[in-house]
C-alpha cells in the first residue's frame, strides 16, 4: 500500500512512492534480506533507511566512516572521497537579542547535497541550526540564532558552519523531516540572491 506513508525529503519536498523491492544486501560476509521502498526520481545513490538500520541492528560509525552489521564492517563511503568545506560570513550580520536570521551562503562548486554540521560557537553568541539542504543556485539558507539577551555582530569572514557533502549514504525517516520544519523557504525570493 503506497498511500499509507508520506515521504518527505529533509528539505521538505514530497516524494512519490512507486513500490517496494525485496533485496538481499551483502555486507562483507553477512547477508540480510530487506524490503526497500522505491521512490520516483530519487537519486541513484545508496539509500539506507532507519528501518533497515534498526531491524538489522546496523550501526553507522561516523568517526571511523564505517557501516557495522553483525560485527562485519564496511566503508561508509566507498566510491567517492568525502568533501568538506567551511562557510564564512560574506558581510557583517547584525543580530538582535534572541533573533533568528536566514543568511544565504554560497557553497563551493561540486556540492550537490550538503549536510550542515553542528556549529554552536562556545565563545560566541550565535548558533547555526543543523540540517540537510540541497543547494539552490549554489547557495543554502543558514538559520542563524542569537541565543542571548544582547545584540551581536557576526563579523565578515567569521566561520559560520562546516559542511560535508553527502553522496552515497542518505538517511530518510518515514513521516519525519529532521531539518528546520519551521523554515519557510517558499516565501523567500530566490531570484534576488546577492552574489
């Protein structure tokens, strides 16, 4: 039954489910059979859902970049090297107390999908919210929060967030969007982004 589940990407776009496929997955010497959901127009990259990870007791060790299942390990990223980048403020950003601000930041060439890593600055007064975004016109929106009761200026060139390109492993959860659900990107004018 493909109508009982609503699939949503991390950026909030709905996906159309076209069926299911039972596949035998081999990780080193360990084989498991699992039923995967087939989504229309989804990237050809490998999809590992939380249901797969939970049912088979799989673990993702991000520190060592390994997928572990039944004591068998395989590299988490196999066909491409991971790409990291640091994103910095292009101009000064003025934040009022407890203010949230959306700043569009250009990502380096070659980033098709990017995961924002936690960027809470212990010595500063701002926080950049985590999330997974697909760049639009080579830019992603950062939700920057001033968490304190004082004005704050993020100076031009200040590190805002580190991003990591996501190519081979994407994790989807049914009926959940693990990213800024309150970030209304439809209301933004994409055509007038600063260079």
